[in-house]
C-alpha cells in the first residue's frame, strides 16, 4: 500500500494547469487526446486491473460517473502499469475488464507512462480533478477502500458537488491509498 510515495518529485500542485496527453489508446480501440474531453470538469483516475484497492473502488467509481456525467463531468480512467511484469494490466486485459464491468468512461492505456509521470501519480487509484484545465483536487475517492458502508468522508463526491455549485473544494488534497504504480525500469 502507498499512502504518500513520491516518484522523484513533489505532488502535482493544486491550481496548476493539468498536463495534456495525445494518442492514448482506449479499450475501445480509439486513440484519445486530452482535447477530446471538453467538459468543464474532468476526473482523471490512474487505476489498473490487478490492484485490490483499484478493484475495490471500481463500483463506486462507476456509480460516481453515472451520478456526475449527466451534469457535464468527464471521467477518464488511465492505466500506466508495466504490463510486461504485470500481465493482468495488459491492454487486452484492460479491454476485457472494461467490457466485464461496463465502464461508462474511457479506459486508456498509458504504455509509455509519460502521462502518469506528468501528473506525478503514485498509486492506483490516484484521482485528479480539474476544472477548466486547472487542478482543483488530488487524492483518494473516499476514506474506506475496503468497505463502502464504512465510508465517512466522500472526498471525490464532495469535491464534485462543490465545483458544480460554484463553491470552493472542501479539501483540495488527500492522501491516495492504493498499490504503487508499477514503473518500468530501464
């Protein structure tokens, strides 16, 4: 488990423009660019297939997407894990996972890991929320990965509700909980 581990740098700063990306292959076979997501609010989730934290959060993330996409919030899931050492995170496995879970959002493969590094993502899941391209929140989905009924802090939901109502985000940064991103080593 990673609570706060840094990949060679400090966390991506709140209030900074988020990194863009080009040609990330989606599980639907389409190449995606950050400019494809024109909604004013974007939720970028670094996730994967095999991490027990990411898997435990999938249904909650799907529900959040169903709740907020009709209000103009884009959800984008990105896997950046080294599939050569973690074959359950391969592109083919991602395609199957997206199909099995009926993901209501694009699931993109960051094979080069450049996007995860640009965001300074450290684990799966790691959440980044932008409004008009400016980072407003980074961290976790909520405070209890294992048991949805034990959640007492709905960090991502509270962030999105605040942004949609024109209010400040109640907590701009929380410690993400999950498995470390499986970096490629040269």
